[in-house]
């Protein structure tokens, strides 16, 4: 499952994360909701000393605090 993370100000896409590990009994929908909640806390509330728009900082922060583990991914589109 891939989750797109956007800026709360202008909806600019800041990056993508992939759910790397989901706890037992947790559905992908619940894990996605958890990532969205985590992103809101990290990006909007920003009660930390990190760059609230930096996806790499978010991944580290999320993986230390939440059950669902994520990793940063990059997708190149070739036309």
C-alpha cells in the first residue's frame, strides 16, 4: 500500500511512503488511516523539532511512535 503525503497549505505532493509492516489483525485500510493521522500530527500540529515538511524526518518519527511501519519510496515516471 502506497500513501501520498501532501502539504496542508497548498496540497502540493511532498512524497510517497509505503507501508512496510502492519500489526496482526490490522487491515490495510486501518493502517492507511493511521498513516494519515500520523502525518496530520507530524505535519500540521508539528509539536517536534523536525522539519514538518520533510518526508524522511516523518518516516523516522512515525516509525518510532506508531505501530504501522513505513518507508520512503520514489517513483519515476518515464513517458
